[in-house]
C-alpha cells in the first residue's frame, strides 16, 4: 500500500514538470499585424479579383411618354424606364452606377439630350444662340445646362464679351417686373468668330401646394464695353422666353 501511494505521489509531482516542458517547446506564432495585411491588400498581393471603382450617376425625371418615364442624367445621357402601374407613376429621380474612370463629356451630353434652342439677333448683326436642356425635379422645372454662343463676323480672339441673364416672375400674383435672379456669364473664345459660355441652372417654373410661379427671361450682351441693341426699339434688353413644353 505504501508503494502504490508513493508511485501516485511521484506521478502527480511529475505532471506539472512535463506540462511546463511541453509549453516551452510549443512553436510560437508571430502576432497578427493588421498593417501588413492592409498593405498586402492595397498592393494587390492577393489572388482575389478586385472590383472596378464605380460612381453614382443621378438621373432626374423629365416627362412621361406613353408608358415610358424619361430621365436625364448628370453624365449627359438620357434613359427611360417603364412606368409603374396602375396610373403610370414615375420616380422623381433614380441613381445608376457607372464606371468612375469614364469622365462626363460635354459634347456627348449636348448630342444625346433633347435640347431646346433660341436665336436672338442684334442690330449690328451679332447672333446670340441659347441652347438648354430641361430638367424636372419635384415641383420645379429648370433649364440645365444653359449654353450661350455669340458670333459676329467682326469678332477676333481678343474681344471681351459678357452675357447678363435676368429671370423675372411671370405671374399675375407677383409685382410686374420683379426679378428672381440675375447671372453674369463671361464668354470664352472658342475659335473662328464664336464666343461660348455656360450659365448656372435657370428656374423656369415652380409648383407648390396652393401656389405656383412661371418665369420669363431677358438677356443683355456687352461687347468690349458696348451694349448690343435690339433690331427694333433700340433696347439693350433682349426678350427670351425659355419654354419647357
């Protein structure tokens, strides 16, 4: 009996020794370095395919034709989506993904969108071309973008040309001639006898619960310090009604 007890005591005493020896001989793994992992991902040192970067293109509703909702996008393209039934309901705006590496093109935008045009003629033969696209969002209808092209056979590359755009309330409920906004656009020489400039968006109509406003426009053009005049009446303000329908 004493021999068995002695044997058990030796075993219990040896167990911690063996356990400690096993712990010291176990291989030690290096600590996880989050920075190293991040560098491997950023430097593409992995075998997983990386997604292409994308950006979101906002498209706003313009009009409903038949059962198709038409939208115009910030990138310059026009798209259509089927109207939701019943009632032919269209969203006010939608977001669509597009590759981030494709820059918007002004020329593509102007070719693809449905543009409206106005031509104004000054007494000295200058032609003022106004090109704009209609965008509707919520209760507002705006013209955006708005381009001015001013040409005259006497123009060269060193003229100083500015367009002044005035937006007036055009409703009986507002005082006659009350101005809503004024913009001044300095034009840039674009070759030949043409100068070009872009205005900010112009509000054409606002509709809210209980009231609504329409607007009319006038423009004035100054060339090298001299205001252009209309062909009739010798006025410096050219009437311009930017329609959206």
